[in-house]
């Protein structure tokens, strides 16, 4: 996974967002580095007919927060921004 290799070589000290975590070793790495995993749940998610490891998702025990994406893009952006501010302490 390219972000995983980049992350381990750079070891960022600032807050960052990883937009796609599908495999448990990725989730473990994030949690081991004090990261927070947020799941976005859509109301009309298409069903995937794949048994591939990357399509199964990560164990629910890794998930810290859930955002429901059941309305508009504006509402989703507002929920994500609110959570980002909460997690980073950014009051702007």
C-alpha cells in the first residue's frame, strides 16, 4: 500500500487524513500511532460481491467514530469539519 510505505518513511508529526483504510494491518498501524479511525456510513451503499480481503473492511473494534452520510454533501462536510475540529482542538 503506497500510503502505508510513505507514512512509515516520513513519520508525520502533524495531523493528517488517510482516506481509505481497508486492511487490518493498516488500521493497527494507525491505532499504534495514536490515530483515530472514522467510518463513514452511506445510506445507499452498493453491495459488493467480492471475498477479497480489501473488500471485507476492518474489524469494527478499530473504529472510533462514525459519521452517517444520509443527507447532502453540505451536511457531510459539516459533520466531518466538526469532528476534525473536535479531534485537533481547532476552534476556527
